[in-house]
């Protein structure tokens, strides 16, 4: 650093290789003061006017804007804002032709100016001592200041470097022919220029400032020297093209070269253009953003060349018009100088921050490039190159698009000065080839950067996947090892248990062998023990089979439970009848005072018991039949199932038990009947035994028997008449009853006969109800077999036979009951007649009943014969039916005679 300062402070200047000395032609425009350009009607302000990223648009169409108002805002530090160059209205935000060699359209804010040129509120300052470096840099940034030397690099980025700045170089060389904007600026704004230097020195804290001015600008150098100090020196350097280049100027001032692919700031040197320095001064002190610049309008096609303060966004065409541009047959406008400038393809492109000159040369003044010829490898280009490059090699590589070779030959060190092309005898536009080559490499680099990013992302993803895979494999391996260890431990435990079991088995065998040894000492005890073990095993097996059979039997019992219930009801009914018989026996004992009645009652009981037994027998037969059929069906199934066989066996046992109970009941009934017969016989034998000793008594007994038989006949007839009277003529029966009421004995006999009849009817009704219930249950039971029988014809036939037997039993039961009642009534009637034979009044009543019955029978016969005169006959019958006491007496006498006659006939026999 010290050497650098010493070199600069020594006042010595150095030379650099290369360079050319083209015609300057600066006098076209440096003879007049800087003028103020007219505000155009429309300003076209490109959003991006610098080297770097653009900012965000803040306005929209229709907005009113003031001069100096920001139109865009910085979204990052590398971006630069743009401002309204004059007041007006935003009329459009659209693509407009750019001030570029390509003529490409770019985004621009179009402002229709109002002509008032109204500034936005500003805050100018005279002292910057209160502002620090960062504040100053921010002001520079917000002012949108870009390098005015030509590249358009943001000024605040240069000022934000971290390197220590020792030397500040203010570049006032302006070596490009025709351009005089910096020259006039230094002349007219030297004081402000030093104010700008003050800001830069405050920011960079540099120890030395050099203001470099070419030898061909003596007025500017004189103006600057008026403000020069020891630390702010003005250096006048020889005129040579391209001494204005940064690297070339540093080499001239310091004798030191900036390394290839390096920057001056790396040497502690910061360089700014005089126009940039003036813009910084106005931004910091005057609070004016960069909205205008000094533009040289020159060339012989321009009638009034000169320098103007031109608002940024002013169309070039407007400026040409203002300076009376005279288009030629092949009009040509060059932005910049003839060495580094480019031909503007569209005159509507606006003036931007880097536009320092609008050159409108004539064809004679600046001939067009001729037809490109082949390189003759003369080497003139290499000698003219100020960067010591090989322009002809770069040309070949650029033409063949060999980008690697271009970079190898330091294409990007080329400052595009055009010195090589200026000297090329083949008129090869070498700088155009270099620019195209740079653009292709930059595009390729951007694509390569994107591909590199994608590659890194892919590699990172692959690495992550591989890492995850390895982690999973490690996890699985650890789990497998854990499982293997667990299995090994389990196997070890099992082996240990097996060993323990083997030991236990060995011990058991040893004990058994010991026991066998003991048994061997006593063979009889051993056989006994084995037999007991065999019996125990057999018993256990039998218990298991019984248990299974019982479980199956329970199922079968459930199936035949309705039949068992019917059998139980039959048993209960039989027991009930037995109890009633006992009660009746007690009653008979009470009535034993009258032997005839008791005998009749006994016979009635016997018959009733027989009827009950018959009924019970029928029910039992039906149940037996059903059980047999069911048993047969079950037996057929039992052949396949031993459990069913067991159930059938139990059913048969129950049946045998029921038969035994029935036989016992019959035996009891027979015993009772025998007792009754014995009593009756004894009762009958007593008079006979007495009568056998005395003929008179025997005759009396015979007569008594005859009378008894007669009484029986009469009583039977009376009973028939009574039945007839009950069913046909209730009123007649009432009359008999009223008459019988006069004889208490007859009335009692009739009442007892009615009671027995009613009892028989009730018994029959109960039997019928029980039979109905049994039928219902049997039917319900039969439903299941029937449903099963529908699938088994044998079972269906068995059920049909059971039903037929049941119906037959019902008929027999009814007939037995009827006979028993009739016989009981006859017996009762006989007993009554025997009593009535001792009572003439009763005999007379019986005779009357018989006569009445005979008369009714005759009437019926006559009514049948005279069916055509039924009404008349019935009237006669009614008249004849009326009681006739005299005829009844005669009939009674006739009856008595008949009775005696019958007795005599019986005695004769
Ligand atoms: S000056 Fe032109 S002709 Fe000569 S070597 Fe260079 S490119 Fe080729
Ligand atoms: S344009 Fe490039 S190659 Fe040609 S002389 Fe200038 S620096 Fe060298």
C-alpha cells in the first residue's frame, strides 16, 4: 500500500502497452456550454438501466408523478431504482425499445409530462459530517446512481467493498473520440465535483485522491486544480486511446497492472467517473436522484452539436430532432463513441444512465465497415490491444464458438475498446465477435450453474436416500441380531428344560423300576394291583360313555317329553279316580245299611272303574303305540347311535312301569268288585240260607224275587218314561216330581239317580277335557313326528295307526259310560221299585207312568200314519193326553194283574 501511495505521490506516470490514437473530433461539441434539453412530451423510462437486477414497479398507469419520485423500489441490494425525470402522468407500463445494440424491447414506464417539471419535496444538506458511511451509501443507492463511464455498474456496490481503499481515482480521462461530456462537466461543475469527492472520501476513508485528466482537456484540468490539495491531486495524463480504461489508467498512474480476472479494489484503489461523482454529490447534498445526465450530441449529421442536460427517458429521436439531425441516405446514430459505441437500431430508444453521447456521423465522416475479409494474421490487432490479448485468436475461437478456448484466452479481460478492430486491415468487426462470445459463455454459464444446482440437489437426494437405506439396513440388522439372540436364549432355556424333564423322567422310571422290583417280590399283589388298575380304567371309560349317553338321552327326553307328560297325566287321573273310589267306598259303607243299593253302587263303581281303566288303557295304548312307533323310529336311528338306543331303553322301562301300574290298578279294582260281589252274595245268601230251612219262607223269598224283578222292570220303564219326560215334556216331569214329592222315598231315589247321572256326565266331561288336552298335547307331540314323518313314511304310518286306535278308544269309552249309567239307573230304579212294591201309591204312580208312555207311543204311531192330518190329530192327542184318574186306576189294576201273571209264569218255570 505504501508503495502504491509513493508511486502516486511521486508524480510519475507510466505507459501501458497497446493503444491507438484515433482522430479525437472533440471540438465539435466542447466549444459550447452545457445546455438544457427540452422536456419531451413523453418520457420512456426503462425499469433496468444498469448492470444488474431490476427493481419492482411502484406506480401504475394513471398515477400522477412528480420529478424525482421513485418509480421502482429496490427488492435487493444489487438492484437500482429509477425515478420520474419530470412531473406528469404514467400513461403506460409496457415494453419499449431499449438503448442497446440488440434493440431488444424491455419494460419501461411511460410518463406523459405536464411541462411543469415539478419536483417532489427534497431535503438538501450542506454538511455530511453527521452521516456515516452506511447512510451515505444508502443515499447513493436510493438515488439510483450507476457508473456513467459506460458499464453502468451500481455505484453503491463499489462503495460497499470491504477492502481498504487507499487511493481514490476520479476518472476524467474521456479518451473516446467525439465525447466531451466529462470535459465540460469538469469545466463547469468542478466545485460540485469536489463535493462529490468529499462524499467518496468520507465513505472510503482513503488517504489519496487522484483526479486524472487527459492532456487534451486543459480547461478542465485548470478548473479542477483550483480545488486540488495534497490529498486531492489532479493528474494530467497523455492522450492515448484507451487510457480512460480502469486498468490502463491505474497502470499509467501507478505503473501497476490489475491482475487478470481481478479488480482494482483488490489493490486498494477505487475509481469513479467524474459524472458519477457529480451524481453522488447531488444525491447527498441536493437530495436529487439520478434523473438526468450530460449527453454529447455530436457528429456532422447534427447541425447543432453540443452537450445537454438530458432527462433520462428522453427519446433519442426527440434529441435528434431538437438538434436538427440531418439524416443521410443511410442514417446512422451511434450511442457512445466511434470506438466503443454501438449503432442504435431504433431511434425511439430513450436516453439512459449510461448514455454519454449521441453521435450522428455522416458516411464520409465515419465510413461504415466494409465487407469483412479473412484474417491475414497480420498481428496488428495484438499490438493494439491494451490488455495484451491475442485478438485474432479470440476471433477464431469466437467464430467457431469454442467457448473453452475463449475463456482460456481471457476473453473476459477484453475491455471491448475496439482498438484491435480499429487497426484490423481486414475490417473484421472483432469486438462484435467478442461480445457475442461473451454473451454465449454467460448464457452457458448460467445454464451450467442451474445444472450444477440441480446436480447438487440430485446428489444430495441420492446421498440422503443412501443414508436412509443404510440406516434402515442397520436397523434391520440390529433387529435381526436381537431376534437371533432371543431365539438362542429361548433355545438354551428349552434345552435346559428338556434336560430337567429327562432327569425327571429318569427319576420316574427309576421309581417305577423300584416298584416293579417290589412287585416282583409279591406276584399276587402285583396282579391284584393290575386288576384294580384295569377296573378303574374300565370304570372311567364306562363313566365317560354313560355321560355321553346321558347327554344324548337328555336330548331324546326333550324330544319325547310330550308323550311322557301324557302318561303322567293318565297316571294322575288314575290316582284321582282311585281316591274318588276310596271316597265312594266310604260313602258305600254309609249306604251299606241298604244292601241292594250298596250292591248297585258297587256295580256302578266297578263299571266306572272299568270304563276308567278302559279309558286309561286306551290312553296308555295310544301312548304305547306312539312310544312304540317313536321307539321304532328311534331304534332305527339307535342302530347308528348308541345314545339313542339308551333313550329307547329308558322309554321302554317307563312303559313297563306304566303297564305294571295299570295292572295293579286293575287288580285293585277287581278286588273292590269282588268285595262288592261277596257282600252282595252274602246279603243274598243270608235270606236264602234261612229260607232253605222253611218252605214257606222259601216261597216268600221267591215271591220277593219275583216282585223284585217286577219292580226292576217297572223301574226300568219308569226310567225310560222319565228320560222321555226329561227330553220331551219337562212339564210332565215337573208334575211327576210334584207328585213324587208327596212320597219322600221316591223323590230321594229320583234325586240320587239324577245326581249320579250328572256325576257321570261330569266325569265324562272331565274325561273328555282331559282327553282333549291329551289329544292336543299328543297332536302337538305328533306334529313333530308328523313333520319328521313327512320325511319318513314309517313314522307317518305309526302316527296314523295311533290316531285310529285313539278314535276307537273314544267310541268304546262313550259306549261303556252310557251302558254304565243305564245299568246304574236300572239298578236304582229296581231298588226303588222294590221299595215301591211295598207302597201301593208308588206302584200306582208307576202304573200311571207306564200307561202314559203307552198312550204317547200310540199317539206317535198314529201321527206318523196320519201325517196329512197332523194338526187335527195332535189336537185329538192333546185332548186324549189329559190325565184321566179313572183310566189310571184301571191301568194300575191291569199292571198288577200282569205282574202277578208274570210271577206265576216265573214260578212255573
Ligand atoms: S488485425 Fe485483423 S487481419 Fe490482422 S491479425 Fe488481427 S484480425 Fe487478423
Ligand atoms: S477490443 Fe479487446 S482484444 Fe481488441 S484491442 Fe481492445 S482489449 Fe484488446
